[in-house]
């Protein structure tokens, strides 16, 4: 049989399995720590990750990282492919094409959309989706309305799921805690803008289904998360999960979140994916820590300094 025909048969089989199993809908949020390609993007401060840069980044290291990320996505659910994967710290389309076309994810038929924001370093957010179970109908890159500040855009994707219901998905990567009070004010203003955008979506949906996910650089009890959860009846599915998604100076915290408000989907389970190959012993503080790609300028060979979060939802009959 011709290779294209074989691939087509595989995809049709996957579609049939996905349709049969569509009573379940899954999503995942993962900050993949500086997923840069090796070529300079004009106007971006990405020199340290260019070929010949101080980090000695290379295509070999990039593909090792992307193959590892594909392994994480495949391992998240042993029964079926994850429907949606929100990714933070992706540089550009080149990286996403490599991930979807040059790793084992190609066999699963994943497609993607992403932002192209004015972030100084050139990092963006992306949504990886299975076209068999999620069909985008509207894609927006929402630019933070903050003067003289260049930060990541918010990705909003509205798509249909089984039964024709609309699911509105937001992928966020809020500003870092570095910078103290000013950074927190900046993060809060962006959350207020997200709040207003979600309000506009809810106003036109008869049965709103909302998923907000990403690296919020804030914990569940922060003002930012409280604003979003209280104003829209969103539930932080990562609240009180152990051990956390990020470890700093020996202390775990959960900076990565999946927030949901759904009328045609019910929440079943959310967990932090502390898979064995994602962690390593923490010789300084005890226990384990994420096996990151770099520690300062030193290459560690891991995938990320964050752990992913995974949610299982159930389609209501």
C-alpha cells in the first residue's frame, strides 16, 4: 500500500477511535522553558539561543527537547490523544512545525495556532489541538493594552466539540514575578483585560464552556487568580494539587493552572504530571525537582523547569 494511503488509513482509524471516545475531553497546560529555534528573529533578544550563542544551543538539543515534549503529551493519557495542549515559551512557527511534523506527534495529526506578540525575547503561547475532536472557528491574539510594556499576547481560540457546542479556550503566560510590586500590577491589569474579554464571550454564548490555562506566574490565592475565578465562576482545577508545578529555592508552588467554567462538560480529574523522566533528585533541598533544560548557563538536558498540568472533562449526555 502506498505510504500516503497508509497514513490516511491510520488517521481515519484514529478519527473513529476519537469519535467513539468523545465522551471524554482532555486538556493539558505546559510551560516548555525556552523552546527556541537556532536562528535569530529580527528585533528579538534571542541571541543566547542562536547557533554559536553563549548557551551553545543547537538543532540536536532542540530536537531532543521537542521529542521529549512529544513523549510527555503522548504519556499524559494512555487511552487516547490529549485533545488540547496549551504551550508557553514557544518562540515561533518553526518550533511548532518541528514539534508537529518532526516528532512522533505527526502520527497523531496534531495542528496548532499561536500568537506572534511583541515580547522582547520573542516567546509566545500556542495551542496544540486534535482536529478530530476540536474544530477552531475563531482565533484571536489579544494584545495587552499596556503602554510601553512588551509582553506576551493572550491566545483565544473558539472551537466546536462533539454535539456542536462551542468551547472557548484561552492560553496565557502572565508576566514574571520578578520586578516586585510593579510586575504584580502589570499582571493584574492583564487579568482585568482577560476578565473583560471573557465577559464579552459569555454575553453571546447560550451555554458557555470556558477553559483558561497557562503559566499565570501566580498561585491560586493570588489576587490575579481570585479576580478571574470569582468574576466568572471559574474553578481553579489545580488548587491544592501536590507537589506543585515549579520549585524555587526548595519550595514548590503551583504557577500553572487550568481554570474551567462549563455547562456541557463536567470535570472529572486534574493532576500534575510529575512523570519520572520529568524530575530529578534535588541534591540541595531534598526530594525531587523538575529536570530543566538549563540551570543558569549550564545545559542540563531536561525538558522544562515546570511540570505540566492535565485535566479530564466529561461530555454531558
